[in-house]
């Protein structure tokens, strides 16, 4: 099973994960790596394909059972599957497993040279930094490829020889006799651990590991409009490859902190704007926030609570355009009044005709017709 992908690791779940946990993890990763969000990014496209491959197997009970059995019992060819049931027409369980994964790239490769693993980190951004864009330095620890041996683990990068057991292929065939006959499977060469070569003189700098554990600092240019779960990929800043191949990538996922005044939806900004009742009734100027400064906005006479006003092109500026700023009015009525304020308000109410308020008039008429009472008393 060493040459098979770990689908649980790809989805970031445990081997005992429930169907719902697998479904949730899959949806989260699809959102992060969907090609529409990362055009012209072949690595994101490959990751998206890998995620779908893992979900294809783990979300299907039969395929998952076969996958789990092969993980736990590599080479148990003719013994059948879980529960001991035989599988007619197949030479062994490895054949069954391979037949399930045809089309997924599960066939044996000639050599197990692989890229280094990706590193995924989370970075918190203030609302303003995410909206307007910024530059950030990030320091983290990783297995950095050893420069002295070019990541090979061999002195000067040349002190190794071709593995005699596998002739440099990195894989060998294993034969097993069972009660049903002889079975053959392909696995990593035990002498070279699947690398196809054996180091004859270890690199003194990395002691033959091919990497050195170090702190790495990378500068990230974060574009305007970054949002929670969006990310930046820096190629070659992940873990060193165990085979001296290309390092993995660094993936930095953003978490945007909330703002005291703004909320956002994509590139649009929303502000809940408290308006005093007298300004809503009479109209007037109020100051409203934007990303750059505060500007005056004229509230029209007779504004109702819940009305929304739009200021175009004052949202977040991104490569795909600029959003709008939406003002959601919340008319504020005082909870306490002084005697003078109450008298003034009563006098103002006495001078008003109720017919000026359509909803209030309709409510008063209904109250009078149904109950014979006056809804609003002066």
C-alpha cells in the first residue's frame, strides 16, 4: 500500500471519519481549490483533481471498504476482501483494488520520486488590510533542501549509486504463495526505499537526509479583496522532497477579522446606519464611513427604517472591479425624553394630520373598525 495515495490525509480526516465528516471536509476543500477561483494555476487544478479522487473513493462504501482492507492487509492477494468473501474473476485483492482505481492514476510508477509536501498555514488579516491589500512577512519552520548536496543526501550531490536490487526502478515484485495459488504485487524496493539509488557517502551538512530544518521568511504581496478562505500559493516554499526533487509549495490561507462598522459580501460593503428620528423625518446630512475617509450623505425627508441607499463604486477595489457601499438605515427613537422634549413632541404631534402617515392611518382605521377604539391618543 506504500505506493497508494492516502485519501484520508488528502481530505484531512481520520480513518474513522463518518460519512458526514468526509462530506464536510470535501466541500471545504472544493471551495478552497476550485479552478474557477484559481485560473491558470495548474497546481490548484491538480489538487482539485486529487480531492475529487479521494472523495470518489471514501464516499462510496464498497470502494472505501476495499481501500481500507488493502491499507491494512497489503499483499493479501487471493484471500478475498473484508469478511473473507471471494472475488471470482480476479487474481487477487491487489487486482481488485487496481481495478477500482483505474483512471485515477493508481498504477505503479517506475520510480517513487516525488515532490516535497505542501505546507498550509493560516494568516489573520485585519479587515482593512484584506480590503485594500498589503505586504506581509511570514516566518515559519520547514525542511529546507540542503544546498550542499542539492537535496540528494549524498556528498557533493554525486556520492550515490544505482540500486542493484531494483536496477534503479525504485520498485520490485513480491511473490506470495497462498492456498489459492501464487500472487504477485509491486511495492517499494526495501533496499533503496523506492528511490532507485543508494547513497554511498552521506552529505556532511544534512547527514544524508537531504534537508535541513530551518526558519524561512517569505514576503507575501496580498492583493486587495482578499477574503476568509482565499489563499496565496508560493511555489517551492514547502517541505523538501525526500528524493531530491522539487520542494512542495507554501499555501497561506487567510482569516479576515471583523470590522467595527463594515460588513462585506464579495466586494460590496454594508454599513448599518443609525439615523435619529428627526433626521429621518425632516431629512438632513449624516457622515458615513468609506474605506478611505468619512463622507457626507444626504438622508431624504421621510426616510423609513430598513431603507437601503447605494453609493456606487465606494466598496472594495479589486482586479475584477469595484464594489458598492450600501447604507442600511435604522431609525433611532429615543428611549427617554425630558419633560420639555415630551411637550415639544406632543405639540408637534398635535399639529400633524394622521393621514400623513399611510401605515399609521390604516392601522388606526382597522383598530377603530374592529374594536371601536382610537389607536393614537394625543
